[in-house]
């Protein structure tokens, strides 16, 4: 659990469909976002392993919110990498 995260703050988390709230709910966003990379398959593999380790860390602390945020980042990495794989150079926009 990130430091200074109260139970009241965690209880304010609303479970949304798909990737809802993943880039807005602090301090989890700041803890997981630096680990989230998917530019190449090797980088994505390393990133997903680090996020999964974070998931297990939150699981050990019985922190459902942290676990759900990790799941959402993993889901976003998968959807983004598939989307950008369809574009030459791996970028969606120029």
C-alpha cells in the first residue's frame, strides 16, 4: 500500500469497467505508471513482470485497490500494444 493512503481514501475508489479511473486515482497511479512501458516486446515483457510483482505486493497487503489498478495497467498495455502494432513504426500518430 502506498504510504499515507488512508482506508477512507481507498474506500472512495469506484470499480469501473475496463480501464476506468486508471490514470486518475493517486497514489496508485504514481506508483505503477513509471513501470508501464510497451514500446518493444522486450520492454513490454519486463514492464508486465514488474507490474505483476507490484500486484503480488498489493495482494500480500490485502490491498484490493492496488491489485485492481495493476490489472488495469496490464490490460491497457495489452490493448495499446495491439493498437500500435497495426501502425508502421509503432506509433499511432505522427
